[in-house]
């Protein structure tokens, strides 16, 4: 049992540590101090659902991946290009939304909708949680649930640490210029990921 939990935790953490659109969004929300707890919870619960799907039904899902992967790839690329363009526009336009605490911040539901879109429309999330973690879990027959619990724990720990730990960087982001740089980096990151998705082969 311990091996399954530890392997699930380490595998889940190693996959989620990679810089991506979801992590960048959580970091930005943490820096702005807007709906941090709910954003982190939405990401962690989404991961929990996908991890469960991968561990419980890996073989069935992998059989469908032939048409699911291209669909997720193109939809995800379109969304990331759009979101990246919005962040670049904010960076060059000096939008007042860059202020960390001004006018109560962005509304909750649009924020959660963006967070869920960045999660569920990102093909890498499915490849990591459903396919990769699902395949690793087969190494622990009869203990797949323990493996899943380890991976879920890693997800909850990472997102809440990233979101709430971002406040330590707030002094660095006290000026509009710093926020513009962050939005520029996030926008470019979104576009790079989108291009990688478009160029990715069917085998991914």
C-alpha cells in the first residue's frame, strides 16, 4: 500500500510541476489575491476526477484516444491562442485589471469558467492524468485506489501551495510594470503551448 501511495504521489507531483497554462493561471490568481481558494479547489477536484477516470478505466479510455486526442488538441490550441492574445493585449495595453487589488477584482464565475476551461480543454491534462497516471497505476493491481489517492494528494498539495504561496511574491508585483511583464510571459507561454499542440503528432 505504501509503495502505491508514494509512487502515485511522486508521479503526480512530477507531472504537475511542469509549467503550463493551468499553473500560470493559478499563480496569477494567487498574486492578485482573487478567489484563490476556489480556483485551487477547482483545479485539484478536476485532477481528482481525471485521475480516477484514468486509474479506473484506463484501458477503455486508451481505446478511445484515437479520436479524442486530436479533438482535445485542436480545441485546446484554439482556446490557448485566444487566452494568450488576451493576456498579451493586457500586457501592452496597460489594462487596469492588472492592479492586484482594485474595485473588488474579477467576478467569481468568469474566473472559475476560465480556470475550468484551461483545465478541461488542455489535452496535456488528459495525457498526464488519464493516460500516463492510468498506465502507471497498472503496476499496482488491487491497489489502484491507493495509487490514485497518492496522486490526488500531490495535486491538492501543489495547487494550494502555489495559489496561497504566491502572496509571498506580492511585493515584487506592486507596480503595473511587473504585472505587464507577468501577463506578457503568460501570454507567450499560452501561445508556445498552443503551437506545440498543433504540431504534435497523432500519437500524442
